C-alpha cells in the first residue's frame, strides 16, 4: 500500500512540494547564516517526495539552546506559513474518503515544517 501511496503522492503533490522545498533550500544556502535553514528545507524536500512508510521522530537527546533558537527563528520566518499550508491542504484532502491517507501525510509534513530542528525522518 505504501508503494502505491508514494507513487500517487509523488505524481500529484510530492514532486511539486519537493521542488519548492529544494529551491527554498538553495536560496537559504546562498548566505552562510541561512545554511542551517537550507538543510532543514532539504530535509522537508526529501520527506515530501516519499512520505508513506516514514515517520518524523524527535531526537532523544536534550534540546540544545541553539536548536531551540533556530526553531523559533524558523517558526517566525517560514514555519507558520508552511504549517498553515499543510493543514489547509490536509483539511481539503479529508473531504473525500480517498484523500484521507494523503491528508495524514500532509499532517506529518506540517508537523515537520513547524519545528524541524531536532527531528529526523525514519522509515517505519
């Protein structure tokens, strides 16, 4: 099921989301200050391509102060818009029964887009 879901997701939404996140990551990496944010955008791009069969997990180590600061900056600059977009998409996908599995993937992408530092994407 996850293979079919990933193929459909890639064709309908994943490719475009991944290209957008990757382009954003390239723009962020132009400056030295933006490199950590660009790396997170690349992480989002990889997850947006194939979300079925993968989960977002929090790192087990204690949250570092720098990680929290970067997450707050990310939240204020990018995260709120990416999260809101993912949630609106998920709600629209929930209108049909067929769209519910895709809505769940959109929720996962939204959670990662909201607070990406200190989280990793792992296979189920």
